[in-house]
């Protein structure tokens, strides 16, 4: 039997940076999007952040403790008619 971790972030999910990453000019609290996830040898997420100044995208590899999941699913939906009840 394969165990599946329930709190694994998926590609496309929004996250918030939990710490500064000065090498990439990223600050705690910036929002990004998960691009991919690796499990081995340790869990790592590739997250894309858009820099406010230039509009350029920066992708960084971050551990689970470096990011916080955006738990508000409504914030991800622009058109409520797209929701399936």
C-alpha cells in the first residue's frame, strides 16, 4: 500500500513566502505559485514569484517550512459561475 501525504502542495497552488530569500531579492510575505514538487531525497517545491519592480518571474526551490499554503480557495476563483456544487 502506498501512503499519500494529504498536505502536499500541487502545481498551480498559491503560497506565501515564510522567510526572506535575499539572494533572489524575495521578501517574506510575497505570494507565489507552486510549479512542481519533488519528494526525494527531501521534499522540495519549485515556486515561481513575480517581482513587483520588473514584472520578471523568479523560480526558487524551497522546503515545506519556507512556504505557507494559501488556504482561501475562494481567492483562487475569479468567476463563481465556474464552481461546481
